[in-house]
C-alpha cells in the first residue's frame, strides 16, 4: 500500500469571482492529497483510537459502515499500516458485485461481515464480536478521541491567518475537532450532508463538552440526504474543478463548496473574511457514479 504522506498537504488559495466581489479570501487545506483513497480527515480521526488500541494490546479493530464508506476504507488502510487485524461490519446484504470501496478494503486485509439494516443498527449498540482482543470504533469514528485527532488538522496550516474554518459534517467529529483547536475569535462553519440531522449540534456539543459560540451548523445543502445528489451538484463540481483544478466528492466536499459559495454570494460571511476550507478527501466514493459524470 502507498504510504500516507502528510507532507503533501498544501494550502491552496482559490480565486473565484464570487469571492473577489465580496472581498473574501478563500483557501483550501488539501487533506485529499495525503493518499489516493485514505480519506484525509479519517486518517486524523483514527489516530488516537489506534494508539489506545495499541496501549490496550488489542490485535483486532472492529468498525462499522456502508458499502461506500470512506471510514471503512480508511480504517482498513490504517490497520494495515499499524499491523492490526481489521473487521468491517457492513450495512446491508453481501452483493455479488461488491463496491470498489469494499473490494479495496478486502485487498487491504479487512474481514467483511454483512448485516441486514436492522441487525446492523442493533450490533452498533451491542457489539456481538465482543471479545478481549477486539477494539471497537463507532461508525464514522464518532467520539472524543476522534475529535482530538481531528483537532490536529489545523497543525497543517497557519492557523492564526483565518477568520473562518469551514468543513463538511457527517457525524460532526471533525467539526468538534476544529472547535477545539481554533482560536477563540475564529468561527467554525459546518455544512451538514445529512437531511434533517437535528441531532448534529447536540452530538458536536457532546464531543466538545460545551456550547460553542463560534459554531454555525448549516442544514440547507444536503441535496436530498446522505449520498444523494442532483444534476445541479454535479454541474457545480465540474465547473468548480474547471475554475480551480480542485476535485471534490459528491457526498461531502461537493456539497461543502457548493454551500459555501452560495453563502458567500448571499452575504452570509462579512466582507474581509479570510476563510480556510478543509478538503477532507473522500474522492474514492466518486467511483460509485457512472463513468463520465465527472470531468476529473
Ligand atoms: C467522513 C467524512 C466527513 C465527515 O466527517 P465527520 O467527522 O463525520 O463529520 C467529511 N468529509 C469526508 C470526505 C469524509 O469522508
């Protein structure tokens, strides 16, 4: 497996007419560059879990996810690197044509166990493979160690330069990490990719331990729900790539940039804002789209 290389992270300024018009600068922290399919933020979120598993002398990491889960694949890769056995518990029946994500996870040595939706949800609460040697990581890496790992994302930029840190949210773990690591006057804007996830603010609070004044969660850009999309999103991703050379994924970062540019256009961010957007990776998931949908 190709190594994960944190030296490849860059901060790319993007110049778009919408930003220039509102006198806003926008830079992108390119966590997507660290590996072709180990999703940027997942690598950071897994760090403390794997350290803890090592300290507890566990041999096996067990975690949960869907057929196209970035978290499943990142866990498989991280376990391979750290010499853990890994078990992925997958939502839904085994398919005769497994997703590219699951094929790669299996190639990396992950053992895959398929459960029906009901069984899966049950399992998440009462792990059945509960034995001495196993260390459990919850779906999406949600948890305080995950947030602490995500907090170190800002070590890879000149933190004091920005007024706003922006990211996509699934479980909210990365958002919680940014709340922890940014300075008190800096704002964190989080774009939720799930439909009506009214739990999200509470979940984030649970990880940070307090209500953060600096946090704004935006629920308006889910495009129908998790992993749902519309032609408008795909068109945006293609045109964003043409204008900036930055590829995005349709589950997280496409919705993130779409939402941020829409918010910029509607004067949501004050003129003079200096925004850092976290490109959290996830590009491998685009393989689930029909060939030719995206130009990159
Ligand atoms: C998992 C993921 C997120 C969401 O992170 P959370 O910590 O669950 O909110 C964002 N972007 C990408 C590319 C991801 O894979």
